[in-house]
């Protein structure tokens, strides 16, 4: 009887060890696969960084993946202040500030309008509100190319074609559908009893919004800011279609630098310019990226 019990114990220990080894092997395989995917994903960024730190002679004679023999930041300075974007050689600097002047107000206005729209559609339902929300969602999936001509006619009629305010209006209009979706899905999780109680106490539309809904909105506000800022900063189609010399965003200037056909092709300057153009969105995701998924899932319980 004792021997049988000991054999059962040994068999259980062996089975536990086998399960543990399988679990370790699976975890090792999973982490190995994730590391390989991460390296594959980060390889273009690595190539961009090391190329931007090399001289042209080293780029011509060295390997694409090799580290720079001597770190050279001159390409970064040229990309920022003296690279040619056409007939003008003033680098990315003026276009960077154009994008800043464009993005910050457009993000703020579209976020505020989306918050108010979402608040209305979630808590102040009226006849046809669901149809209106469906139409706004439909607008989110209209391809950019479809709205180019009507938007150009609208900007011309408003006398703001080719200006930063005109481009700002385009991004605000196109972003309202997304911001409304985010805020509506977040606000439907807030109990309607709070709104009813506030109405009984005499609170009006905006008092309820600013006193009850806005204070609980930071998670979804972060989501909206990240989404809108990324979309606006990285946009090229609207920028090249609705701007002109002096009002172009940084993505248009980057395209002009990379596709310049005069002079020597400076790959280190091209890579430095691309990194400079991408830095603001990278910084936004590094600083607030963890709140993006948290904010998105905060409105996924109800509605």
C-alpha cells in the first residue's frame, strides 16, 4: 500500500514537472517570437537613426545597418534650418511651427465639440438622435479623396482657401465624427439618474456638462487628444491639397525635401528630417500612450 502511494506521488511529481517544462517552453517561445517581431518592427527606425548620424561618405562606403564610425549631427541641423523644400532652403523649422499652429487649436476645438455632441447623444436623447449618430459614424468612413472637391469649394466660398485656418477647419470637420463617437460611448456609461437629479436641483444643460461630465472625462479626453493630434500631425493629403507656400504643414515639407531633384541626394538629411517630423507624435505616445487603451476600454461596458 505504501509503495503504491509512493508510486502515485512520483507520477504526480513527474506530471507536474512536465507541465512546468511545457509552460516554460511555451513562454520562452512566445517571448522569442515577440522579441523577433519587435526587432523587425524597430529595424526601420534603427536604420533611420544611424543613417542620420553618418556623413555622406560613410553612407556611400558603409553598410546600411552598421553603426556610425563618427557621430555627425550636421544633417540634423541642415534638416531643421537649411534643407531645400523647393526654391526655398529654410529647412523644416517654419513648417514645424505651421503644424503646431494647426494642430493645437484643431485638436482643442474638435475635442470640445465632440464632448458636447457625445454628451447630447448619450444623455439628452431626442427624436432622430440615433439616426444623427449613425450619419456621423458614416461620415467617419468616407474616404478622404471623396471630400476634397466639396471641401475646396467650401473653403473658397469662405475665403480661407490655402490658409492655416482653412486647413484647421478641414481637420475639425473631419474629426468631429470620431471625437463624438469616443465621448458618446464613454458618456453612456454614466447613470442617467445623475442627470435627472441635477435637473431636479435646477441645473441646466451646460451646468450639468461642466459640473458632472467634464470632471470624469480625463481618460477619454486623453484618447481623443492622442487620436486627433496623430491624425492631424501626420496628415499629408489635406495638407498638400488645401495649403500653399508659407502655410504648408511639416509632412508636405518633408515630402518636398525627400523628393528634391536638385543637388546631391543627402540620405542622412532625409532621415533626420523624417525623424524630426515624427518626434512630436512619438513623444505623445511615450508620455500618454498607456492612457490610450485605458480610455478606450473605459467606455466599452455599456452602449
